[in-house]
């Protein structure tokens, strides 16, 4: 089973980052994709992936929250990072109109620029979309025939949004959000609609600790070693064998991100 979304650069992992990776291995997690959300974190993610080559890979990009800082220099630095062998995708990039830490105009400019960069480099994209689906789809659609693959990370949208993403050929990243009985029930009900070959699983650690995980860690921090719980729960709700689903989603991740 492969965790496609780990924020391993987070300060929450500062004291035990090495142990977090080792616990993931011990839990049966077969690979990690470390998320880059701005220039500094993308560099750090790449360096962390280098330390565990063949087990960890990374993304390089600028999250919509930080889109206000996107400029020509950003593009050059992300381009340079993307040439590293451990960098498997451009992103996390997209739109987030929920908080608008950067203006919608700044977000759209940074998103479009990163799509163009991914097309130039023929790299997959690791996507973020929150409260911006219509505009997200409109900006993304013209690029999809120029991109090898695209995954919507941490999908939490509606049935209509899922259908649109699938119609565009996108893969869908599912987190422990579906383990939350307060806000994850709608998404849980949609799980069987995702074709097995389009499904990817992730923790988004240290965020989104599954609410139905017992016993809960004292720190309340999520980590990639908890991915097997998410696999088991998603498999149950999809009425699939968890071992098969873990292997299938691992295969999907390695195919989509072209990992060796």
C-alpha cells in the first residue's frame, strides 16, 4: 500500500521524522510521496526523499495558499527541482477559494503556470481543489491531453464533482476524511463509484487523523503508518478485500507517478 500524500516536512515531525518513516515500513506501507507546498518545502521534500531513495519520492510545487508568491523565479526553481529523479509530480497546485489566503486571480495564475510547466516536462500533477470546482475544472481541462496523469489529492467533493473529475480522466486521492462520521459520510457513500484503477489512498499526515482509529495516538497526529487502517476501512465500504485494495492502489500510484 502506497501513501501518496505525506507532509513529512511539517514541524510536527521534526523530532521523530526518521522513526515515522520506519514505522510506516513496519506497518506494511510500501512507499511514500512527500508533498511540496511551496519552494522551501519542495526543496526539503526532495532532500527527504533522497534519504530513502526507492521508498520515498516527492512533489514540487506551490499550493494555492502561497500563490501570491509565484513569479518567474518560482517557475525556474520548481523547474530545476522537477528534474531531480526523486521528484515524481508537479504540485501540490490548484485552487482553494475557501480561505483565499492568496487572491483567486493569484491562485489561477500560479495554477495555470504550473500546469504549463508540467506539460513542458511531461510530468504528472498533484492537485488541490477546495470550494473552487467549476473554475478548477475549467482551467485544468485544456491541459489534460498534454499531461501524462493527474490526481486530485484529498478529494472531499460532491457526487457531481466526482463525476466531473472522473469524466476528465482524473485519479482520485482518498484520505481518512472518510473515517469521520461527522463530515465524511457523503464521501464514504461515493467510494464505490470510483473505478479501482483510478483510486489512490493517502494519509495527508500529520493532518486528518482518522476519527475511528483506536487507540488514538496521544499526540493526535496522523502519520503514514496509519495508512493500513484507511485501506481496511475503504475496502470494507467498497466491499473489497483489503489486501487486494492495498496492492491495487500501490500499483496505481506507481503507474501514475512512473516510479521504479
